[in-house]
C-alpha cells in the first residue's frame, strides 16, 4: 500500500508539472515585453488596444445573446418533453448530441452555402443577419451542454404538480414556463450559461469563417503578428475560463441533490 | 396539438443543424452540373494531398486520444485510489474542468511561449543544461508537437469522464477478491480492467472525435502549414483551393463519416459500461 501511495504521488506530480509549466512559462513570457525587466507592459498594450475592447465587447454580447436564445429553445422543449411527450425524449436527446458529432467547421460550411444572399433566408446578405447567424450557430454548438444542464435541473423538481397547481390558479403556458419552471431550474440554466460563455467568448472557427469582428479571430491575428501580447491574451483567456468554471462549481453547491418527485 | 410545444425546437434543429449538413452531404454526391456521381468521394482517396491530410488528422487524433486516455486514467486512479489527501482530488477535478475547456487559440499561444524557439522551457534547457533542443531537431510546430498541445485538454477531459467510473468500482469487489485469495495483480486483471474497459474505450473514442473536428488550436499554432483535414476545409471555404466546390463538400462529408462512426462505437461502449455503474 505504501508503494502504491508513492507512485500515486509521482503520477500526480508529473501531471502537475505538465499542466503548470505551460501556465508559468506563458505568464513569464507575458512579462518580458520590456527589455531587461519584468513588467505588465504587454497587458497594458492589450487592454489599451481599441480592437481588444471592441472585439471583446462584441464576443461578450454575442455570448449573452447565445445564452438567451439557448434558454428560449431548450427550457420550453425540455419542460414539454418531461410533461407531455416523454416518448420523444430519445429523439430530442439524439438531436441535441448531433453538434458533438458534426464538427463546427462543417456546420458553418453548410450555413455559408445555404444562407447566402440569393437564398430564401438570406442571413449572409447583411452584417446584422450574419451576426444573427453567428448567435444561432453558437446556440447550436451549446445545445448539448444547455440541454443536459436543464434536463438535469428538471429532474429535481416535480414538473407535473407544479404545472397543475399553476393551471388551477389560472396561469397560461408562458407564465408557467417563465415564472414557475425557469426560476426552479435557474441554477442549472446558469451552469449551462457560464459554460456557454466560456466556449463562445474565444471561439475562432465560426466567427472567422463568417467574418465577424469577434475576440477569437482577434487573438489569432495578434498571435500571427506580435510576440508578447499573445502570451498576455492566453493568460487573460485562462482566467476567464477559470472564472466561468468556478462560478459553475459554486452554483453546484446550491443545486438540489436528489429528486423529490414521487415517480 | 401537443406537437406545438416541441415545434420550435425541431424547426431550429432542422434549419440550423440538419438541413445545412444534408446540403453538404448531397453536394458531396453531385458534380458541378448537379448530376449524381461518386467521383468526389473517389477523389478523397485518389488525391494524394487529401488522402494525406486525412491520414495526418487520424494519426493526431488517435495518438492524442490514446495517450490522453492513458495519462488521464493514471491520474484519475492516482487521485481516487492512491491514498492521496482529499484536497488533491478536489483540486485536480477543479483544474480538469478548467483545462478541458481551455482549448483553441490561447492554448496554442501558451505552448508557443513554453516550447517555442524563445519559450521558457527551451531557454532554460539551453541555459541550465546546455541543450539546444531546436538544434537537436526538435520542433514544436509538427504533428507530434500538436499532439502534446492537444493532450492539455484531452487528459483533463479523460479525468472528468473516467473518475465516476473508477468511483463505481465497489469496495466489496476488492474485498471479495481478497477473500477468495486473489493477489492485487489478479484483482486488477480480472475485476478492475474488465469493468473499466468499456468506459475507457468509449472515452478514447470521444477524445478522438474531439480532436478530429478541432481547428482553432492547430490553426493558431502552425498557420496553414500543417495539413490536417479541418485546416484544408478552412482553406477550401476561404478560397476554393481544390477548384471544385463539390470536392469541398465531400471533404466535409468525410469528416462527418469519421466522427459519426466514432460516435456509434462510443454509444455502444457506453451502453456496455453502464451495466456496472448502477
């Protein structure tokens, strides 16, 4: 047993080295911009760059819109499947998993061919339309995470009783979903939302191929042309991912653990 | 009437997931005049540069998935079964959650700052040990370099997925084996490995598909110099480098086929592994 513990430590320390050395190296590299001394100059340059501010804001807005669109699609569907059409569950689950099977670059390829300016749905004819298509594309990519998060949340509440109680009190479907179901699965929705945010904020493929001024293509451009700023951007991106994941962990503590429904 | 409740979802999926994909799949079997043909599919195998890009992609995905799964499993076993303090486990799980989502452009930057020509590790090797690794033929901008980079999200993903499976190994099984006189090695060979095997293989396949469709990391890392399928498709979408739009559709179709097959196996292994995890 003692030798087992020894090898467990060896494995853990080797793993920690592989994961921490690149972070330390990137941080050290990002401080080297001024010759002969460590400084936060690279961060100052990045934060002061108007293109950084513009692309980051753009991506943050797109992420928020993606989350709203995702919630609008996923919450009513997952609710309806639980309440009325459980026989459709395997089909819906399969569809939500498709974005993990079809690579993002293939999905956006299809968009570009299908929604050009001469098509019946000419999303790509205008800049606003392309922005909308980008949001839609991200909502598609986020579908597996969003659906699973919301469905897990719904499992812990008694959907049927809540619905009947609300109906007796005279609530319509919109009221039930928006004011009864959504608040009850809010923690799960927020977990899905932060994961979506972490994925969307630095996403490169869709934004680049749809020619949108997003943060991912901006980082790629800086990477191709500058030396120290990319390292600073990598650290910033890592901190954002870390922040989103920490929020999800904190939220998980508030989530109810088990189902309290009778069936 | 109750179909109305799921109509928005299916309409969305149809318009933005299924039809765009079908458009490419149908296009892969057509020529420029819209007649049906298998020429584009045949071209995927006949064109040396396309065949090569599939081969490089499969190689990178295979090795990053296999090594990621092995190292991830070793780390997961160490933190669950190794008798380490409990903070080690929670810290590893938290970090894995972050690192498995830390992919794309910034990840490429991190490794360039580490093992690039001016990276910290490269310089420390030179200054401390007198080893000029680039002089010795090392280069991070190769397929093996990319595999090392991909492991940064593959290993944590393996840890996140396989840890519940290791938790599912019941203590009683070990005790039962010991009562029956099994050695530690026999316990591992006859109980642990057969139980974990389906989840292990299933996750390997998931990691494979994960690496196969990824482009951002590779593109930020090597530009378009490394010829993997997603980068070829990216170039084709940017400027019809194959001079045949339908061949571009076939390229995309080939990607769907490979990730599709991978997922069929994944589902099959998942069903098998869930038998033990109740």
